[in-house]
C-alpha cells in the first residue's frame, strides 16, 4: 500500500521515453508504447515501477482486446488494478483514482462481452491518459494502429 503521507509523485520534466510512450498510446500504437515505457520501468523504483507496469499491462490488454482474447484481457486488467493500488493519487501528472475507474469500466465491458450481455466490444472504454501539463492529440485512436508492433519475419 501507499504511504498516506505521499499524495503524488511528480518528476517534471517527464522522462523522454515516458512522453514517447504517451504519444504512441494516443495513436493506438500499444506495442510501441509498451516498449517505450519498459525503457523507463527497467531502472525505476517504487511507486513509479508499479505505475509503469500498470501502463504496460494496459497496453497488453488493449492488444489482446483487439484479438478478442477476453480471458487474457481480464487477467491483465486485474493485475493493472493491483499495480495501481501501490501508487499514490497522482503519478507524473496522471490521477491514479481516475485511471483506476477507467480500468474498472474497461474490465466491466470485457465481462459483459464475455458473458454475452454485450454483442460487441466498445473501444470507447479505452483508458484515457491525460497527464496534467501535457495535451493529448485532439483525436485519440482507440483501436490498435495497423502499423503497431514488431515487424514480422517473412518465412524463406
């Protein structure tokens, strides 16, 4: 759990790889944002480490949602919530309680699709990352960009 005496972790300016990850995320490039955030995560200490792990897992959940792998999405989102529980209220300008609410809505959508109560997944439940002091693009891509991810090797 988080020390109640700490209400936020602010380190302006944000690491370049974190900002690059946000740009990728906003453009539906979830594999690429995952890779950028992993650069920062490797050397981060708590609670930043848990926060970045949560973002990396959100990326993975969005990739799996595109493949309609609902069990995997559920497990990833449950882990995201556990990671976010380790974070203070604000990390690098992102309000963690708001992010947790968005992840819960995403998880509920998956449960409804998986249970047959909803026929189609609504991409509008994608968590929106809106750090204080940074302006996202006017229009954020919800589904995964077709150019996202590692290049696939061609078989000889």
